[in-house]
C-alpha cells in the first residue's frame, strides 16, 4: 500500500501516510493501541469508499494468514508474476501470487462488512482463486467478513495439481521485492545495525517524516540484514525467517518490520544492542 513509484522514499512515505489519513475514519485506536476497524460516522458514510477499505483490509488479513498457516514467504500481486512470466494481463485471475520454499499458490482475497458468507458465495471465490494462466500447486480463497464488528475469515484451499516449482521466477520476484524497498530507503535515509535474537537488522529512522516528537515516538523500519544482500550468496527462497511480534515491534516472515517507541525503552525491554552506523555498499 505504501510503495511509491520511481521517485524515492518521500513519495513512498507520503503515499503510506496519505492512505492512513484517508482511511483514518475506519480505524479505531487510542494513541498507539489499535482496537480494530469501525464504520465511519453516518454523515461521512460512502459505500464505495468503505468497500475500497474493506478490500485493503481483506488483502492484509489474507497476507497474514498465508504466512501464518501456509508458510508463505512472499505474497506478490498476481499481475506482477504474470508480467514476469510473459503472460498478457487479461482475463479473470486471482489477487495474489504466493510462494513457499518449494511451492507456489494463488489467492483470492476479499473483504466485506456483511455479517456472513454463504457456501454458494465461497464457491464463487474459490473458482476465482483457480483462475489465471499460471499453474500453481493449489489455490486459496480468503474471504474476510463482519470486518467492522467482529472480523471473521473463511479460508478455503482447494486441492491443486502437482506442478514444477518456478525457482528462477520466484527468486527473481523476491529479489525485486527487496531491491525496490532498499533502493527507496538507502537513497534517502542512513541506517544503523541492531541485533535481536541473534539476528542483525538494518534500522531506518522515519521520524523526520512524522509530526510526533522524535524523542517520544520514533518510527523505524527494520529489514533483516540477510535480506539486503545483492549478490547471489543468498537464495531467498531458502530463507526461513521467524516472525517477531512484541509490543510496538513487529517483524514479518519476510524480514521486514516496524518499531515504534523510544530507543532506550525498546532496547531495555527487548534486548536490542546498537552498533555503529555503517554501509554495506
């Protein structure tokens, strides 16, 4: 949602912050505590706008479940995989293309405010997950509903075929994923190296782009150091990165995360160790 296009970190962060502010009416939170989603006030109600946010929330839940339940390492837009593999972007297709260490699968990701999803509707979404030209090992329909009251999700994975693993294409998509993020960050923000759980991370301080006092609410992007390698010494499809989920600190299984809060407090409670700033290239 927050990735920019060709102009570096400022448009990237601006797009992310813009989305956060634009859809702020659907977020229920107190300072740094997220309580869930909510519908907008009646005078601001717009079904089209709410539907767009429901779609974003549905994709976010699908991404989390794909990584948490099906060991997905990366989730890409299905269209990106189509272009890389030489398919024209036409015809019916699912939303996401996901890869594990040895398989690829497609995912149809939906988000709704309605309170229930019927079996007939799930059949339709499962059929959509099976569409598209790329042969996959299986496909999944992830349908989130009742988002603004008590979010629920039906997660169905139809049985697929035994197909070859597209090692080169999947590795290329992963490298493109990291190189794009690193290109935008490294061109504009210096980084430091931190260590946690015997893993090294690059840490980029984004506080200058927020209106919070830096000393109280620093906002940092973390990237596992192993994900920053540009040569062929690392095979990204063989990586097995563990999720880190603590208060004010989250790192996903792709090695990218966010940390909010004072350095000192975070390091004291989580065992971070600061190292002198350095560049790898």
